[in-house]
């Protein structure tokens, strides 16, 4: 009889009450029915009762089943209904307790843990449609191949595979609604390994005999209920259910508390990681600030040496040593170096800082070098035509010839990370100009040494949202001789994403692309009232253009 199909065995039993045919059916499905019943009731004795009632029902209704009935699906539905009728309340309590204990597990994300899936698996399968449920039962509960599943359902092997995958997907969605996250592959592996377990020895034989006997009794005499629950047993059951409800409530409350603590722990770890990243960024900023300070000190030393060289040249040109009545002072205390205080002329240095797009074609060959008169006019014309050139800062300072002076237009800028809300304060953001002008006696030419430093914040985050700021510094230095009142232009390159000091309009904008920084310097000899001294001759002189014809409005 092992070669006969399920439909043929049922037909033989229904027509001739063949015990052998019915026994073969029980043997084929005993493991699956027992496993499904045991999963749902969680008790061996109750599981045997549920399985027995299902096979009894099969024996009674065998003749009424349609020829195309899928037996595994019919038996599974029978197990489901019998289990729900017998232990519905007890099963739900057990499910809540298992879920609560699973949430208490330090690693609840193990999606393929059979102990997590098992309490709600049959409820999930019961919610599937008939086609999906039959395909799932044939594949994992009867352990048939996809080709065999397709043949049984009357579809192709590919269609059977898609139907099984669809059923697994719906199971996964149902489990996700219960807080159990898994994947279709993990769920498939769990079902393959645990869906059907071997029934106890002699289970099929005892089920066959018991089912046939009870079916015969039910058919002939409609015997009354074989088991009666005594009043004492009912009271005990009610007490047990009440205590179980209390325990389940406490367990769920504890599980919820554990879940909240776990979420708080994860949030704390994220904040600690962001704090470490901010600390690293602050350390990097401190290193860059120290490097900038060291560079500035080096530039001051260069200016001091240039000043000494200029003084020595003037002394050699005069052919004598410094006369009596001269004072020796240091640059740091705003004094001259062996120069008679009353004899040294005053020099006013005006500076403008202009930012223009790098795409603007400017006739600058060597960035950081002075430009001739023709090039300055060409730059002037190009900037006048550029609508997005920005006049960032303008400043001036008056000092004695041979004295170093410094102008600072800086501020502190607070950058807020939009993701974490943490803020970082950057100091000395803006412009610092160190100049050392000097002029020979009765000369209209000025020896100008200078260092122009720009500090800004660069946004290096891919989203350009300010979440990854970096400190950037650009220093331009040079030394040249130009006529009084004429302009010299030097240039440097700034990267994209820079945020500098506030512009004259009060906005704090971020530059989209690479930029050119233009520094326009105009040294002018002035008298005691800070008025420009008259210059011999008219017209522009080589090496510069008047300040009032430069780029943008003057202040």
C-alpha cells in the first residue's frame, strides 16, 4: 500500500473499512500532525488528545472528502481547530510568556531562533490563504521537493517555488508584526530543521487503533463525552489560569522595562561615539591652530629681518652710521628701529579682500606676486563684469616708516552639527594683515612687505550640511617697491565650501565652488593729519592703479 496515493487510500478505507489503508495514512502523517499539535498546546498529553481527535474526525469523514482534497492541508486545519477549541486561553498565555522571555534575551534579534518563532508559527500559518498554506505545508511539513509540490498542486516547479517564497514572505510579515524580525532564508532554514519532529514510538499504531475504535463508537451509538471534568478539577484549573495571568502580566512588564533599558543603552552608545568624534575634531583643530600660530611667528620673523635689511640699505646709501638722538625700539611696542622719531614719514596702508569664482578668467600668472598696471586694469575690468564677485572686507592702518603694523578682522564662529546637535566653536575666523612699509627720505616709492592671512571653515561633508567642518588657513606674503598711492594686487586660491567672516551685508554664506582670493593693497605717504602728501607728476604710475578705480565700492 505504500505505493498508493492518499486519495486511493482514503477511497479504499471509505469503501471497505480497510484498517491497513487507514493505518498507512496515519503512518504517513503521524509525525506532522503530532508536531503541529505539540507546538500549539505545548503539552505531550494534550498533544496526543488533539492528534487523536483529528484522526478520529478523518475516519468519520473519509467518505465525504472530495477526491481532490489535499490531505496534509485538511489535517493541518483539523489540528488548528482542535487545538484552538481545547486550549485557546492557555495557548495565548504561553505565547505571551515565551515572547516576554525572548525579549528578555540580550540578543533578541536572532531571527531564526526556533524558540521565538515556535509559539506564533501556527497562528501565522493559519492566516495564510489556502494556496499559500498548502504549498508551505507540502514543502516543509511533508518535506517534498519543489517539483513534487508543483505536481501535487498541478502547477510547474517554478510556480511552486514562487508560491512557497510568497508564503514565506507573508509569514515573515506576520512575525514582524509580533516583534520578531527574520529573513525568508532564516525562516526557511528554521522550518526545515524543526517543523516536523519524530512522534513517540508506537504513536502511529496507537492512533490508528484508537481513532478507528472511537469512530466506530461515534457512528453507531453517538456515545456521550468520554471525559468529564470534575468540579474540583475545574476550580484548580481556574486558579492556575488566574495565577498564570498574574505571572504573565509581571513578565510582560519586566520585558517592556528591559526593552526600554536596551534602547537607552543604544542611544547612550551613539552619543558616546559622537562625543568621541567631536573630541577628535577638536584635537585636530588645536593642532591646526598651533601650526597656524607657528607659521605666523615665522612670518613675523621674516618681516623683522626684512626691516633690518631695509635699514642697513638706507644706512649704506647715506654712507654713515645712525646719528645721536636716535632711539632703538622693538616692533612689538610700536616704535622705530634707530630712526629719529620726528624724521620718519607716516604711511597709510589700505587693504581690500575680494573673493571671485575660480572659473573667472583672471590674468594672474603667479599667484602671490604683484601685478603691473596693465594687468591690474584687466583684472579690474573682469571683476566689474562678474556679478558674483564679493567684496568681503576693507581695512586700513597708519604707521611710521619702518614700523610693523597689524590689522585683525576676526570673530568666533559656532558650527552646529545638524545630525547630533553638538556645536564646535572656531576662533580667529577672518582676516589678519601684517604690513611693514618703509620709505627713503625724500622718496615717493614705498618698500612694502606684508603677510595676509585668511582663516575659514571648510565644509567637507558629502551632503554639504555642515556636519563635517574643517579649519582652513591661507597665507599670502610678498615684498615689493611701489609708488605712493598706487595699488598692488596679489592672489591666492581658496577651496570650495568655505565659510568666512560675515560679509558687509551681515550674511554668513557658504561658497559653492573653488574661489580666488584677491588682496588689494594701497600704501600712501601721509602727513600728520593722515592726509595724502602731494606727489610730483600726474597720471598713473607703473605698478598699480588708484584705489578708487579698483573693484567694487570703497569704504
